[in-house]
C-alpha cells in the first residue's frame, strides 16, 4: 500500500479495536519488546496520554482562540513525545517521527512570556478553579506534572533524551499561565489561596 490511501475497497485496512494481546497483563513497546502494563515506561507514556486527553477536555470547554491554537499544536507534540517514550533507545532510529527538540521548548517559553505579559502580576498563590476552561487547564497541568515525574523515574533505568523532561516541565508552566489567561478572558477572577488562621 502506497503513501496515499486508495478508495478501492481492496486496499482498505480494517483494524480491530481489541487485539487480545494484552490479556496477559503485558503490552508491546515499539520494536516488539513485551513489558508488564505496570512498567514505569508504560506508566510514563500513559500519563502523557492522559495529559493529552485532558487538553482535549479543556478545548471542549470553549477556550479562547489564542489558547486553542496553542493546544492544537501541543496535542500533536505530546503524541510524538508519547511515541518516543514507548520506544526503547535501541529502536529510536526506526521511529519515523520528527522528535521534540530544544526549539519546541523555546516555543513554549515564548508563549509563557507572551501570555504572562497580558496578565496582572501574581500577588499570592492561586487555587485551581474559576471558569470551566481554566479549571480544566489546571487539571491538565497537574497530570502533566505527574507525567514529568514518571519520565524522571524511567530515566533511572532507561536511556531517554533530556528534552522529554524539559518539555513537560515547561508545558506544565504554560498550562498554569493559560489557566490564568482563560479566567481573564472569561471575566472570572483567579481564586486566591488564603491560609486560615489558627
């Protein structure tokens, strides 16, 4: 089958949603290696996938066009990051995807700076909340932090490129700023944290 799909039904590939290959509690990494489903690597790319799903939830909450445009790109980048996590270093050359580089991190930093410049300075910690879109972005931020921790854990036993942790770290910062920006777009105040006396 060529690079372009054909309309001829003889060339349609039908994929079943269930394969039964994971019924023994194992799953396959890219390249064929089988690992347990509670393997640290599987946990890491699962948390990246969860982050990506939550960005979809946030987008469905009606984000501003500015934020939605950013997240369209970020969702595609997270898919690539997850694919790399599912690929042992020995098989990475076979992964025919443009991997995330420092330029992707720089773009996240540029967006943080641009959005933050449009916000009032922080004078206190803020609690997750406000508008529905902001709350969804805060949720995605916390799962992104978990994904970052999971990737750091994998680094103890597997060869991973440092760009993966850096990207997730900056993304979680961006999602925090985006949550505040969405509240401002919705005309909703951030929820300040006020410690209770005694």
